[in-house]
């Protein structure tokens, strides 16, 4: 598989603090790739670099061989990157349908005059966007909530709506920031099914940051473990969980398998 996303020797500093330290990895097209690590490991910072919230001090980040650093943050969706957030970012007073239609904004070609006049072109465009959003609603089983306001929905449903809005952009790369955060065991199981279907049915590459190792193990093709801004291990979920450096960093177990003294 060819790489869709490439981190090439990326470093980010905040004053004297090195948040990401010479990080290099590739995410292959069509895979589910997870980044794991304790708080402060640099996981979310790596996400924010892809999202163009930060500019690296060194290195490059490439999507389909083209540097993302040449794109302004507001143009990221047009490049084929969509993201969810650990803290849900939705329009609370809008309906589920209206929030998902926001995800179609990058495809709009009409202007304010034609929209005010509601020209035939605008009507056709609206039908196309509505059809695309209805497909996402069906995919995520959100039919019951279609016309309900976000403010009145349970947390787990709002989490799914945010995922739906990201899917409505039809991304090449989907960034999931803590997709299982705050979800029940059943909701996390549903999230695992959706991630697998996003990969298999939609052909979307998924990069996620996640603490729930059961979810990571069940859906990920490869896992990158980080600590203190740098890579500890990269491989399959089993390889990473049993890697000596990961055991030492997470469990206080040295290379000989002995636990460090308290």
C-alpha cells in the first residue's frame, strides 16, 4: 500500500519544551492507524500539526505526496482531511440534518446572489447535498434523530453526529480524536463497527488517537506508541503492546520483565 500521510522528521517546540521530537511515520492508504500514549505524549499535538493548528519547527507533513504545510488551515477539508474532536464541536441549536449539511460546505459552488434567488442550479446542488447527507444518516443509523436539535441529544448520539459531519465531507483521511471518550461499552462497540465499515465500505483511511486499548486492538492495522514527544514503538497492536519499551514506559517493566521498585 502506498503512503497517504507522511510525517518526515517532524519537530515542534513550545519555548524550551519539545512537544514532538523528530517524529517520522507513514499511514498507508486504506488502513486504520492508531496513535497511543499517556497524557503529554504528543498524540494530540501530532493531530494538531496535521490540522495545521501548529507549524512544525522542522520536518514536513505530506498528504498524497504534497506538503500540507503549503495549505492554510481553512483549506484542509478541500485537501481531503476531516476531523472529529475530543470535545464535541457541533451547532447546538441546529438539527442533526443541518449539522451534517455543514460538512458539505466544501462542495458548494453557488454564490450568495444565486442562493438568494434560489436558482435552478442552487436547487439541484441542494438535492445533491441532501442526498449525500441522507446516505450518512442511514449509514450511522441516525434516522430517528434527523430533525432533532443537538442540544437535546445524549452525549453518545452527539459523538456519532460529529462523526457523520466529518464523513459528509467525503474525506480521504479521517482524523478521530478519542472516538471512544465518554462512550458506554455498547456505544464503543458500535464505534468499532463503524470504523471498520468506514474503512471497508467507504475506503477512507483512518488515523485516530485513542486511550481505549480494546478499541485500538479491535480495529487498528498498525499502532504507534508515543512518549515524551517521540516514538516508542510501531507495529501491529500485539507487537506494540508487548514491546519492551512500551512495557517499561507504561507498566514500569524493564527489558528483563521485572517491575521497577516503587
